[in-house]
C-alpha cells in the first residue's frame, strides 16, 4: 500500500560518485540536527538531474558545515541554496564565513509539489 504509484517511471536522478569535468552543479540543503535528517541534494544545472543525495542526522553543526563545504568544493565549487529559517539560520551564518557561493531562502513559501511527470498518481 503505497501513497504514490508509478514513481520509478518519473525519477530523473542519475547518481554519480564524482562530478564531471566542465559541468556546473548546485546543492540544495535542508538542515536538521536531532529529530530529522540533514539532506544535501546535488543537481546538474544543465540537465536538471539530481546527481547525488547525502543525508545524515544527529551530528553537531561544525561537522554538518564541514560536510557541506567539502561536498560543494568536490562538485566543482557548486553554488549552495539552503533554507535559513529555523535551524537553518545557524549553519547559514557559519557557512557564510568560509564559502562565498551560498544563497538563502527565508521565505517559507509553499513549494508546488505537483510532479512534472503526468504518470504519477496518488
């Protein structure tokens, strides 16, 4: 009993262990600390495909920031877009001190979660 059917048909992730030379990437980060997972998703700017997903929880902010920084540098100095509301405010400030290619989203605006793939049904 799944909530969504045909979800594998709609997936566009092409996961890689390392970046491709000459490609541009962006990393989206949703921060968490104890009761949820920090999730980092690396996307290829040109193909718009997700190329890597990293998630972990229950680690301190210093290690969280260090992992995000290393991931961004690995992926051809990727731009970072992160939520800076709630718990995301602290890591944004910490990352800002050492990595200039980061941007915040403070809006808490709703995200249109309707899939681009018309074959996904509830």
